[in-house]
């Protein structure tokens, strides 16, 4: 395939190998591999990071242009991933991004490649996702629908869309947050103060602030295999995760019109993003207290 792929790995060699095997079946002409460095306070992690990188490089047995960004020191999940995507789009105009816990269905690659071409010049479309959170509910009569919400378990985009990404969200500080889900309005201050160890929510919000749309398949094309004690953010499976329905999309039927599916987005808000105001109140108290915040970071 001609679409460039960025593979993000860290310290889980067996998971990284599974994702690479999926990529290997597609034999992309250009493969970019980025890896964060080991954490100094995690015994044995340097070995795991080295094993992960070696395992990937040893299995690149097809003809392709290979680019690597291997960090010597740990940048943390948030900055390591966002800066790797910056690096990727400094060299390509469009591409697929996969983390080491996102295992694609074979049809995911052609789905992204076809839609990257179809919407290449449509500035309203900013994101092509591989994940569906509708628990088996089909939205519309096409292979995919449009959403205001950009999910990052296997996705693709263009350099022209990624240029709107802002890690701190400061460029959007004066944009009225009226259209944002309440949960994300509560987090904005923490992002401006750089107290959030994430990169993906900033992309989610950058799409929203720019009134962009995300392509969302009508079935899951990605399986998240990263839940567990070794994960950074996804140690426990949420209830909605168990209701995800998986499939393939080899023959794509396009929607008749480009408009966000409001029922689908309302369902996502009520399931994936549903959280009590009390939770956010407690979280804000923790982040505003240096002692509690440092304790929280050590525990997590």
C-alpha cells in the first residue's frame, strides 16, 4: 500500500509484534516507527524498550522506506506521542497512525486509504477513525457516518488537519467552549496549565474547536489489546468496552450527505464520556494541590 504508516511503540514487545504483523500483511511502502525512552525509575524498562525496538526492526522483511524516531530519554506518553505525530507530518501529507495496543482488522487499511483520497481536499473532514462506540447500532445506511468526535484507537488524517493541533490548547483559549461536552469544559483549565498527561484529548478538542468532522465506521475495525496492569491509562475495561461490536468493511458505501449524526454523538456522550460532576470536582481539587497531584502521578 502507498499510504504511509506511523507505528508508536514503547515497552511491550509482544503487543508491538502483533501490530507489526498486521502492518506487514499490507507491506506499506513507507513505515515510520517512533518509540519513547525508558523511565529512569522503572527497573528493567530500558531492557523492555530495547527488546521492543529490536523485535520490530528484525521483522521488517519487505521492501520499504523506514524512518525511526527512538528517544533516549522518556518524554512521557503525552509529549512522546504528539511530537512523534509532528515528526510524521513533517515528512508526509497524509497517513495512518497506530499505537502498539491497537490491532486493526485487515480492512482498516484500505478503509483509511480510500477515504484519505476521497476527502483529501475537503477541509471539513479532519479525521478518519477505525473505532465505533455505538454498541452494534448502525447509523444510516452507509459504511460509515460523520461525527463531531475524533477517536484515536487506529486512525488517519492529513497534514492539513494536524496543523490545527495544539498540545496546550492555548491557541483556542479565547474560543467560546459552548459547543464542547460539559466534561471537556471542566478540563480546559488543566490543559492550559499543562497539567494533563494526555495528547489525544487535545486532538479531540482541536477538531471540535475547528468544527471539523470525523469519519466513523459502522463497525469496529480496531481491537484495543492494551488493557491491563502494564498500560499507562487503560488498566481497567470500562462497561462500554465490553459492548463493542467488531467487523470488516471491504466494500465501502459512502453517505449521501456530509453532516454529523446527532443521535450517534448523543449516544457517545451518554456512554463513553458520561461522568458525574462530583468526579470532576474532586479531580480539580487534586490537580490544584501540589502534594495530592504528585501523589496521584506516583500512584498512576
